[in-house]
């Protein structure tokens, strides 16, 4: 991997991690189209540590409050009746599916599922599902009305993002809207839900990112560090923008973008411009 590749892919990661358009899918497409190789699942997972650090910084007060309330709630029955205590448990429960499935299918995630035919199909299919959730979701419940069922189902939706093209935020936002959550609540909970899973995945992939592999470009330690920092800085700006955007706009912009990109991927594969 060259320094140009490392920086470009880090910027792509930061721009796309929190938008419902699939960061792993974009890294797969950009690395193949412009660099003729796959950035690799390990590179993707490790740079996501940077973007999740951006979430931790942006929501530092919320996270500190939830952690403190959760620990107090373990010994205080009064605290256990608070919404913050329940919200902390919803994040924990919602993080389980992606952890279990990630371990069970880690070999397929690094190889078979990174086919660009799969990525293109997932961009289109889950773009349509996001559009349907926006159109038919009631969007009547805010964060105070989140339930354990919401956390579990959004966690299952998050686990689908192990397949490039699905989008972790796209899957969770789609599920949230379909369950009747309003747009800002679905997006904010999506951010919180990602923290345990993405940190765990990123840290577990650190040893693998520098191993010789037929499945991706190989970064140096310095390139990996810089890429993670760049992804985090860009991701922080995207968080602020997206939270403002969903207050006033629907997610149809991302729906049409996903469908157009998926069809473009099919066209490029069909004409031989890109290899799957």
C-alpha cells in the first residue's frame, strides 16, 4: 500500500462510515477501481476505530452518563427504572449479534463476501429497503420511548453490515425507521450501538492487518496509524453534518445514491472495467 492509497481510503472511510451508504462497500469499490486491488477487511475494520473514536468524542457526555448510570443501576433499584439505564442495556444487547456472527463467518467476510457483485447487489437491495422504511415508517417514537425490542432488532440489522454494501448505519437506521422511531433517534442510537461492536472488531483485526494476505493491500504500521487518525477527523465532521441533516430532511438522498452506485458497479463489472 502506498501513502496515497492509505490517505485516500482513510478519507473515504471517514466520509462514508456514518452515512447509510456502506463504508466497507465504498472502500471495496474505490480500492478496486483506482488501485486495482482490495483494501481488505482488516484495513476497513482498523480504520473504523478512528471513526468510532470520533463518536466517543462527539457523544462523550452522553456516553459518560450512560456508563455511570449503568454501573449505579447494578446496585440501585431506583436507578434501574431510569431510561438511561435501560438505554445502556439496549446498546449491550444490540451489540451481541454482530459479535457472534462476525466470529462465526470471519473467513467469508474476508474473502467470498467481498465480491463486488455482492457489494453492488447489497447497495441496491438495502437502498430500496431504506426507502421503504422512510416512506412507510411511522416515525412517532423518540429516544425516551426506545425499548429492548428496538435494541435487539436494530442489533440484528447492524450485523448484516458484515457484508460490504449493506451499511452498518444504513441497516440500523432502516430498522429504526421501520420500528416507528423518528429519524434523529434512529441515527443517534445507531451511533451508540456501533461503539462496542466496531471497537471490538477493529482491535481484533489489528494483528491481521499487517499479515501477508491474498485478500488486500498491505499497509505499514505508520500508514495504518495515519489512516485511522484521518478517518476519525473526517468522521467527526460527518457526524455533526448528518445529525443536522436528518432533523430537516428525509433519507431519500442516500436511497437514490445507493441505487445509482449499485447499478454503476454492475455496469463496470459487466464491461470488465472492474474485476469482482
